[in-house]
C-alpha cells in the first residue's frame, strides 16, 4: 500500500493494488512476446481473468555515471535526429 497515493489509499484494497502492480510488471517485460495483450490486461484488471504468469527477472543493467549517460545519449541522438524546415509559399 505504500506505493498508492495517500489521497486514494483509503479507497483501495490491498488485493486491487497488488493486482495492478502485478499487471503493470507484466506489461513492461523486456521481450514483447512475454507481455500480455491489451484485452488480457483489461480482463486481468477487471478481475475477470486470473493472472497465471509471474513477471520475469529484469535484464541486468550496469550502472553508469551521469557523464557516461550524457555522452552515450548525445552520440545516439546525433546519429538519428534530423531537422526539417517548412516554409509557406
């Protein structure tokens, strides 16, 4: 319950909160094939479908210093960004 906004905490049941967190973790799986479909997500959140799977362990990610992150982002962005200027007649 500590993840729930204090303004709505009293109106949520621990079971509902657990279900929402579980479904959310299923939706952010690394592999797209491991993620549920939208109709499945809706059914799971409405309580009409049991949640049969557990989320997989997330992919390991090495920690980086802020300078390394900035450098790697600028390299990626400079290789993929283009600018188009439109002018009227």
